[in-house]
């Protein structure tokens, strides 16, 4: 690390300086709350396998935009620098346009979506290049062709029809995610506590969107005993998702990230947070879709796609947890792996029993896991007591 870099991130004794997540970062995340809600709405209105694939693609590009700014604001004190603050506010406005255009991102608003998305990504690269230290500036310029090329693919996709449009989307996502893997993240810097806290908050945002999904599903319905029971079961499932992430897994991950330094830390941050957290976010979004469909069709069995969303979302969420743990510590949680498999095995049941029963079974499965870990896990006991 260069002398300038070190001065930017250490005090006079050479100790790493950490800072809290700022109000500007929390304000920035508000547009992503809306974007996640729009993606869930897109999935609800496109309950086909093709719609699911397009919804995943939308989530992938929205997530990667958020990831870019999470690294940026981890590097610079954007709230304290007036030009940076103004640029981020402008990026928020562009991201709001992205979110508004999500329902028709593959049809009438495809070009608008892609152009607004390009603006969001370009402002990220420009701000990184102008304000960060030389070593970090060189690093982002090394990745800039991928970061800017991917949105250009999406702009081109807006002018063509299927299947070429789909191929361009796949290419854009592959380029965007691949450039950080194949060109590396050497030269970037990660403040461990701030970085972990940033990702804790985005998990909270995704869980909050799931609570909104319950309200959407119940809108206009008579709040009889079955609806109230479904709402309670849905909330209990969401609360358990929160428990499983925040009770101890994130504590272990923060200690691991803080224990490594330099390039090793940036690689770990990229893998565990920028890549693997997408699995957890996706799982939460799909569970939200399943809960919304359950509440909206309380007396009927779920269709195959909502059933896969609900139970498969649970599998995806716990698989993300184990991938997170394996990347950080080289181990997995056997109970979480068993429950992840069990959630998928519920899919054939959910298409034949009432949706309320399906939601209750999945919720019970996750609650049993949380209770088992809380009572029996030595890892939890060690982390919560030290």
C-alpha cells in the first residue's frame, strides 16, 4: 500500500481507523428498498419460469450496483466530502429511475432502465477515480472496462428482441461479476467493521421487504383467522431468518474479516460479501414471493413456481449461509445443510396441501433449526460469550 493510502486509513500510531455507517449511506439504501420491492412485484406479475429467470437477472444487476457503492463508501468518507455527497445523491436519483423502470425492464422501458443503470455505474467509477488514493484509483480503472461495458450490453439489449436480448443480459452479468474475479481486487482497501455493518443493514432491508410482501398479499382481504394465522407464520419465518443470520454467524464472519489484512482481506470481502451474500438476498426475495402468494391464496395449494420460490428460497438462504461459513472458515453447518435439504423436500407437499399448511411446515422447520442451534451450538456459545 502506498504512503498516501496508509495515511488515509491509519492514525498516527499506525492503527486502522474504523467509522460507523453514515446517514448518507442509509439514505442511499432507501432506493434499494424500493428496487427490491419492485423486483418482488415483477416476480409476482411474471409467475413463469422465464419470469423467474428475468427476475434473478434484475436482482443480479441491482445487487452489483449496490455492491459497487458499498465498496466506494467504505473507502472514502463521502458524507464529509461535498462533491462526493452530491455525486452520490445524483446516483440515487438515477437508481430511482432504474427501480421505477423494473416492471418493464425487458419491454417498453428496457432502454430507459439500461441508460439509467449506466449512469449509476459510471458515476461510481468516476467518483472512485477522482477521490480515492492512487493505488485504489489504478485498481478501479483496471476493472472499469467491465464495470462500464456490462451496462452498455444492457443498453444494446434494450434495442433488440429475444433471444438476443437474453444473451446480452447473460453476457453483461458475466462480464460485470467476472471482472472482479479475473482481474482481481488488488489495490482496494476494506474497513472490516464498517464493511460488515453495511452488509448487515442490506440483509435487514431485504427482510423488511419480506414484511412488506406480507402486507401486499393481505391487501384487500378480509382479516379472518386464516389470514391472521398466515401473517403470523410469515412473520415468524422472517424473524427466524433474521435470527439465523444475526445471532452468531455474522459475529464469526466479522472476526474473521478483521483478523486478515491487505489483499487477503479484500479477496475475502469480495467472495464472502459481494458474491455469496447475493445467495442470501435471493433466498429472502424468493421466500417473500412465496409468503405473498400464500397470503393471497390462503385456502389453495401453491402452484409449482410459488412452491419452489417459498421452499427453494429457504434452501438458497441456508446454502448461502454455509457457503459464507465455508469461505470464511473452511467448515459447514451440518444442521443448516440438513434443513436446507429438508426445505427443498417440502416442495412436492406444498403443491397438494393448502398454502397455509405449507408456510407453517417451512416456518416450523426453520424455528426448530434456530432453537437447536441456540441450545446446542458450541460455536454460538463461544462467540456470544467471548
